[in-house]
């Protein structure tokens, strides 16, 4: 889960969650204008209106951020039922002053200090119904007594709340990865499920702990996934597809009470960062290899960051590269990669990656696109994969030539299987993971720059 953003649109179910009712999609600001016009009176003092509207925004964002209904398999973000969410009257008239206020603050929301998720800011009228949250009529009394909107909100939700101003507006897509995750995969989505399964296991101790939440899908993660699936009546295959992904998200949100006003809270330290633990001189292993890969690629775009050759060993060249990164980005030059330094390096890498056009250029290599490629995927990254495979197939004829069309079909799958088998890439041989991609681009680059490898010649690098 990244930091919350304001969605461009929100889908509202016009009834209770399990009621057969229409779903409508409207802009987020129009939704808030409708809720505010349905829940409160336009004649109230402006500070009371602002307090109520920010609470309404926070409730809606919490539903979206936690994927509360989506994780249940529902095709909507929130309902119009006041028993579950907040009032929404489709196509109703909007009050002019409420419309103006919403336009000013629709991308502001409240959260608890040190927590990430928007607060599920429960509220009630305070006359007919009381609740553990904001009293709508009570907010009027406080405003008339001279309190501003923040003082009103703190009166009901505590002094430890923070208003987040001007949150970015984005088109939000499903959090579930496009490709099911399984043993051998790596990345932030893997770390996401590891963090969540470990927290869930505190409430469901039969689920084994995953010793290292490092983003590597190993046997321990498979065992935890299988037991989770068994406990929650899913097919216990150890593969995290959509159903398992959303059930993990839903149960995690539930045990942490993220959709309650007294939430346990989601802290930034719980966001997946793929951090393998503190790295320094003498460290070795997969974490160091990924660190070196990040630094090597950053150095291609940031001249002041010293390049390093990925070999999985934290030696002098890696130390020099880390220090050069820390110097470039204004960090303390310790040469030690703790979580904060790792996060900075990883964020820099992904920022560069997000701006890359995956159009293939002869002689150039592209970084791993951040998603596993399998049968049925398509795009420019698949097209680049096909170009690399065809070039390598000129030398290694065991790999069949394929059409370059950007579509991962059966022919591309056969070429990937041949490549993975030929170079002994671990994991399922039908999938292009980060390990397969990096080996592929290494071999392509060596062949392109160094000429054809003679039969039986060692390619010049270690594959692991």
C-alpha cells in the first residue's frame, strides 16, 4: 500500500452492501458534494461545514484505501447506506456554498499521527444517535463558540490527528498484481503479502511466521500462504492470485481495524520496501545483489553516483557507490545501507524506471520492468523481451526464434523455457522473473558488445 491519493472517480452502490442495487461512478469531488448536501445543512457555520466535510472525505478515502468492499469481491467502493457508510442521493441538487467548500478542500483528509491510512472518521447527528466520533449538531455548537474546523475535529478524534492537505489526485487501479505470485518470485508485492501474513499470524497462530520479510517468495512464504488459504477456505496451492491477495488484504485490514475509528494504524515502517536488513562492508547475498543492481542502473542516469558490478558481495566498489549516492542525495555519508538509505535508493530507481519508455533500441538494455511476464501478458516490455531472445538465439540455437509482436504467446513461452533451461535459471521456467530478465539482458549485452560467443565459451559472469 503506497501513501493515499485522491481518486479521480468513486463507484457508489445505491443500497446496502448485499442489496441488489445499481452502481454509479461519479467524480470524487461530486460524490463529496452529494454526501455533504445529504448529511448536513448549508446554513451551519462554515467551520462546522468544513469539519464535517473533511470527516466525510476521510471516511470515503478509508474505504478506497483499504479496498474494503473490493477485497470482498464487490464491484464498488462504497455504499449509499448510512448503516454502513454515508448518505448519497443520486442526482440530487447540491448546495452552492457546500459546492464551493468542497472544491477548496476535497483533497484534504485526516489521519492519526504516524499512521498512513485515512481515518475512518465515524460521525452521527448527536441528537437521535450518538457514536464514538463526530457529533454533527455538536460541531455546530463548537463552531458557534468560536472553534475552527481543526479544533472541532480534534475535539472528537483526539489531539493526535493530522490534516493532510492537497493530496495528489490519481486514477487508482486494483492493488492486486497482474500476475499471480508464487515461489521464486521477488518484489514489493511479495513483501506486501509477507508483512501482512506475519501480522495476521498474531491473531491466527496456526499460520507460520515468515522469518524474513525480504520480498523473496521462498518455501517459508509458500508454507504461510498455504496455511492462510486453508484457514480461510481457499484452494491451498501456495499461489497468491486475486482471491488470495484480496483475502489477505481484507483479513489484515480487519485485524488491524483499519476501517474503525480506533484503528491500530498502518505505519510507514509497514509499507513494503523490500529491505533485506542492514548492509555494509562484508555483507553478501541476494540483498547486496539487488542493491548493486539498483546502484548500477541509477549510475547510468545520475553521473555523480559511482557504478558497481553486481556480484552479491559488499566490497570497496559497493561502498564507494553507496557513499557517492548518499553524497548526491544529501544523506549522511556512512557507507551503510540501513532501511532509510535502502528506501531512498529504491525510490530513486523506481522513479527512473517509471519514466522509461520500454521501446527496444538495438544495443541498449532495459531494467526489469517490475512485473513478472508470463503467457498472456503483452506490452512494450514483452516486445523488448522478444527482441533480446531473438538476438541471443542467433548464437544459442537451442532457443527458437519468435515473432516480435509484444504479445507473450506460446511461441514466446517456448523460447523463455529454452532460455531458462539453457542457463539454469532457478524457479518455474515458463516465467520471466527479475532473475530471468537480468540474465537475459546481461547475455544480450555481452553478445552485442563482445561479439558472438564461441561454442563452449564461458559467458564471463556467474548466473545464480
